[in-house]
C-alpha cells in the first residue's frame, strides 16, 4: 500500500468491536451512576446516530421529534 492510498474498510466484526468499545467509552465518560443515566446517555447516542444516518442517506438531517 502506497503512502497516499486509502486503508481498507474494516470488516463487520472489526466495526462491531469498535462500536462496542466506543459506546462503552462514551457511557463511562458521561459518569453514569444508574441504569437510568445509562439509558439517557444511550438515547442521546441513538439520536445522533439516526441523524447522522439521515444526513448520509438524504444529504440532510431532520429532527426526530
């Protein structure tokens, strides 16, 4: 691979492992103290993820509410 070439896409297994690690780091960074705190943090994570998916799919983001 030359110095200007793009690295290959991660495998699905690698993507899943990265996603799990990243979500765990996010929840830990939020200093969640209870199950409700974790669910709140994950609801924000999910909202951002869905908005990002809409931006990629449609070229724009729209509110989910």
